DNA sequence: CTACCTATGGGCGAATCGGC
DNA sequence: GCCGATTCGCCCATAGGTAG
C-alpha cells in the first residue's frame, strides 16, 4: 500500500486540477505499509488544513465546530447526513429506516423475523431477529493491519418492525474515536454479528481500531454469522464468483443501478479528503447501504433454508441440479439431515441431472456405505452424453472398482476400465500432459492389464 | 509477510483380498 | 498362511477466494 501522501498526490494529479502536477507519479514500487504514526499524522495534518479551508469558504465561521453549534454544509444534508456529537467528539451519521414490507430483491425485510429462527443451526441457540447486528465497512484498503482505517462503518438492525440502517462516517482520522465510542455502545446491545467475510476482514479491522484507540480488545464478543462460507458451500461451481455483489445479482434478485464498486471506495474517500467535496461519497453510502440490505437477504435466505423448506413459501427451489445437491450437502453438514434428504430426492428426480451433481451424490453414498445407490448414480453418470472439453472418467473408474472388488465381475470391470482409458486417450491431446495426467494414464493401463490377467486366469483354470 | 475457511492432494498405515 | 496389490481413512500441507 502506498502512503497517503503519495495517494493524494496521485489523486490531485489525476483530477487535473493543478497544472504543476502534470507529471504522473509512478504507482509501482511503493507498496509498503506506512507506519501508523506517520500515516495518521499525515492524514490529520492535510485534512484538518483542508477542512478549515473549506469551512471558511462556506460561511466564514471557523470556530463553530469548537463551539458545538457547527452546521453541516448543504452538500452533506442533501444525502441525509447529520452531525453526531458525544463526549469524545464529533462525526457524521446517516440513518435510513425501512419499513417491514420493503422488498429487496426476491425477499421482503419482514421475512427476517421468521427466518432468523432457522439461524440457530449455526450456534445452537435460539436467535431472534432483534439480536442481529449487520456490519459492513468501507475502509482505506484491504489490509487488516493498523494502516487500514474504516472511514465508513455501516450497521443495520431489526427494531420494532423496522429495518434500521446507520452509517457512520469520519471526515478525518481525528473523528474516529468519537465514532468508535458511539459504535461501542450500539454493538454491545447485540448478541450476533452478521457479515460477509467479516470473520477475516470487517471484524478484525474493527477490533484493531478499538484497540488502537484505547477501547481495549474486549469491547464486544458476539457470536459471528459470516455468510461467505455458506454461500461458497452452496454456490461454488454454479456461480462464477461468490462475491456478495454476484451472489446478490444471481440468486437474490437484486439489481444495483449505478453502483460504485467497493474497490473504488478508498479512492473516492481520498478524493474527498483532498478536495472536501462530499458529493462522490453519496455513491459510497448507497453501496454500503445495499451491502447491508443484501446481507439481511442472505440471512433470510439461509435462515429459511435451515428452518423452513426449500421450494415452499418465500424460498425458491434452486434450479441447477448441482446447486440443489450442494445445498443438501450443506444442510447435512449443518445438522439438518431430513431437509437434506428431501433435496437429494428432488435432485434425483430432475431431468437435466449433471455429471458433477451425480458424482457428488454418489460420493456421499459411497462414504456412507450405501453402495446400491452409489452404483445407480455412477451408472447414470456414465450414460450422460459427454460434454465438449473437460472429461471426467471418475464414474467409469468407480464402477470398474465396484465390479472388480465387490462383485468380482472382471469382465464388466474391464469394460468400464477400458472406457475410462479410451476417454483419457482421446482427450488430453491438446497441450502437453502434466505429470499427474501421465500418472493417471499409467494407472488406467495397469488397471486394464490387471483385469485382463484376472480374466485370463479365470478362463484358464476353468478350461483345464 | 493479510487471514481465514474450505477444498484438495499427497503420504502413510490399516484393512481387505486374491494369488501362490 | 504369507505376500503384494488395492482401497480407504486420516492427517497434514497447500491452494484458492474474498473482504476495500
């Protein structure tokens, strides 16, 4: 990460406002964390200077902030931002309330009440919607080290049939302590933290900021509901990516119009720090707000899945067979075996069953010792018309193993083994084969030869 | 020099079975 | 009854993806 000063220089030069910065700063070779002290000091220095400049430009009363009668410029008020002051200091707060019947994609926020009961499968305790605290940060970078500052902290919660979104924003690092003091009081009222990859990102960053600002490391110890991994369990292979924005679009029916990508948030904030124009931050507020609404939708989705029934009520049955199977496997892992079985049954009745879905189901049956069903699934798999491109001969190999070792039917085993061999021989001609591919080919030949030998000996002993 | 979780692959011993 | 081959289960190391 480059230092703030470098970034701001770059920003200034790229916005083209200052003629003396026509020469672009090279951005390579400066990816080193700036130590905290210099980072913060640089930040404070530059920013306070710029802020006062701006203040005196608007109404000429520089001392209003200190007197506590500070008025926010119209540009802030236009996006619903208000000044928030406590004993520690001042920061900005934007609050948006949604009514229970607000529709966000395919889900309605009111579903949270019912769905949150299902979320107890995560930690084994009964969960009420009013105990969930949704958190999403916009920060100056991706690191979780001390150099990364959450300049916007979005929280959302369910309260009295309303979904309330609060977004705290700091105009410069000096406002962070006041924001954290406010958040500390808010957070500790909740038992559950809801995030997307917040286990690795949002929460460690918050924790670091609390520690660094002298609030200690024990401000809050919630039970964590991080939906990244459940999302991956269910949607890997059926979605090209499991980023929240993609899951949202493909599975939650949410369409973002003119969304500011999260990756742009740091730049927009630096730009604001440099020129004190808050307008571009409107997009960041909006982005952060939708992230939290989507997190609520995800909570609804997984809550319904764990507590209710897929295909009934508000929760649609997945369309892709592999998604149905993976959903079942995840439910099984979460201790919902009966619900899983129902999904597996649905999957098996599907017409367009895919190879992967069949193999997943078969592998599960094999592990459980359910050979009858596993064999049926492998047999379905080898009947599938093979798709162009990647081939998967594992069903043939599994069947070859089953016929050789369980049934001692070497002739049938040989047929499957040779089909696998044929498949391996006909496909990998594109490009050089890897060591692994060569090893697999050698293994297939060995299997075929071994089976031929067994057949030969059996016939020989029979004949004589 | 992110950190976390999950899936994947390799390695190794146990268990099984056929061949001799 | 022993030996070698094969498969399976378990453990550990590694890779990939996501957060702004």
